[in-house]
């Protein structure tokens, strides 16, 4: 995930979260600049990785900072 995200800008960190009730895997990439995050969302949304379709969207920064990953 980190290597793919790097193609769109400076990645500060990547966090992985598994939703307990559904086993859905969520990956969060924090970019240095908002425009880098916007570019990543545009390019990566609806792409397939390892035969799985990826949904990308911007996430609430306050929730991310508080490690609340299930909004």
C-alpha cells in the first residue's frame, strides 16, 4: 500500500485497520499535502489490487487523529 501511495506524493504514514464485525480491511494513508491526498483519491478510487476493488475517499482528520476508523 505504501509503495502504491508514494506514486502520488509524500506519505507520512500508513495505518491498517480491520473492522471486527465485518472483517473489512481499511487502509489509511496520510499525505504531507492535501493536494497529494486528492490526487491519490482520484487515481486509486475503483482500481483493483490483488483482485479486490479499492474504494478511496478523504477521511475526517479529527477521527483519524483519534484512531477512530469506523465512521
